[in-house]
C-alpha cells in the first residue's frame, strides 16, 4: 500500500508517520523544504520517500500524488498565523487542497483522500458542549482558520474523489508545551476533550484500510476519560509546572467566540480503536518531561506571569479600561466600556503614536533650549 502524507513533520504528522511505518506501508512524505524539516527527514533516512514542494504549486503536487493509493492530507496553516495572514491560509488550506484533488483526478488509478479538519468548524459551544458531526457548522467570529477548513471539506465532498474527513479536537503532545497567545482566546468555562497526538496518528493510520470510513465524517477526540473544563485543565497544568493553581487572572481570558467541547466519538472509536491515552496519563508524561525544572519555577513565577499576560490582548484591554474609566459613574463606565471595546485596537495604536509624538516633542524642546543657551 502506497500512502502519501502531507504535513508529515508537524505535531500530528510525526505521530501519523510513525504509525504508518509500523504498519509497513510505503510512505511518501510531501513537505516544505526548510532547515527544520531537513533535520527531521534525516531521522527517517531510507524509511520514507520524500518529495519537497509547496501545496500551492500544481507541478509539485502532481509529482507527489503519482502512483499513490491513499493520501493523508494534514498540511495546513494553523492559528494564530491562519487568522493573521488570511491570504496565506486561504492559498494553502483551500488552494492546496484543490490542487491535491485536481492531481488525484489526473491519475489513472485515483487515490483516496483522508482529510483532517477541526472541531473549530462548530464554533462556540459554551452553552451546548456536546458535539456531533451532524451539528450545524457555525465558526466563531474572526475564526478564519475554521472557514478554510469548511471550504476545504466542501471541495472534497463535491470532487467525486473517495474521501474520509476527520475533525480533530484539542490535540496534546509533550513535545509541544509552549504557551502561545492563543491560550487566552479560550473562555475558562469551555468544556474540552483532549486527544493525545499519538492516538490521532493511530486513528489516521488505522483508517487507511478501513472500508467503513469512506464517504463519512468523524470527530476524533480522546473519549470520556479525557474530558475536563479549560479552567481545571489550566490549573492542573500550572500546578505540574510548579506555578500553582489560579496562577493567571480571569481577566486575561476571552469570554466567548472560541470553540471546543465534548465530542461524540462512538463511531470513530468503534471503527478505529485509537483511544489509548487518558488525561491523567498525559499529566504524568508532562510531569516526567518537565522533570526537576518544576522545582525552580516558583523562583521566577512572577516573571513568567508577567510575560504571559503580555501576550493576552484581553488582559491589556482590562488594564486599559481600568486605567481610563475608573473616575466615572457606573452608567458612564458602561457607555465608555462599550465605546472603548469597539475601538480598542485603534485607541491603543493612537496612544502609541501620541507617546512617540510626546517623546519627539520633548527632544525638540531640549534641543531648542540647548541652542538658546548656546547663543
């Protein structure tokens, strides 16, 4: 069986690649040529066939798809970059998928495609956390990544190519413990169901020769033993890191417009048998990974907290409101908060410009005073 894997050197990609090799498939990897990927490729040496290229380049994609039986399409621009550089996300996530489908249609023996989407397509589920694949797709405001996934799903369904679509939940990995600004976009009361990256890799590899997956859409998540609220998950993780529970203020987090929830995975688990790791097992892995570092964290916890909160636009906004609206009446505060909320980014940019102007003015005054005293 010949399997093409796009995005093989990403988090889920590496887990999937290892499972495919365990099954003795002939694996071809389609990846972007850069220093990180070259280094990772060396670890697999003669075990894989590598085609370096770009999903946006039709010729590159055509070369990669030749003589393949199944394509597992993982490659994508993900948040936060996907929501910042929307044109790049569109060209890769949607345009790249379109190029793959066209290349498949050009083959004498058309390969099947396994596509990884995201539960981001369901949008905010704070009030209705139980997610089924039949639920309405309603991405949260500003979630361009989710829109590209929906568009790619629609392209696949309309293509006439045999497909299986898997919507991935909150994926965890001990090799990806960095805290980026996206962590503040999830409301603390969000219900989450994690899934270990190794389990996702197993599910996708098991899907390759599972006849029942074709033409279907599935949720991939860890099961009931992987369910928790985001608030408790953060508290548990911060405690493991040695930073303590309730480490970050509530004001640093969004109140709505994200995604995640508890997923109905009965269909995917019954077919693919992939739910091997629990949330508690993940915690143990994290604790082992951090090791002795957790004992030194308390000494610099104030510095870590400060640097983390700098990444939170919600905390900056909270501090801004507190500073600007503290001297007004309650009714005036409500009006001011509404106005400032709608124009926060513009006001913040204007303040920076004013500060810069004040600095320049101060410098000019000093220079003028120096010239007068010289004369």
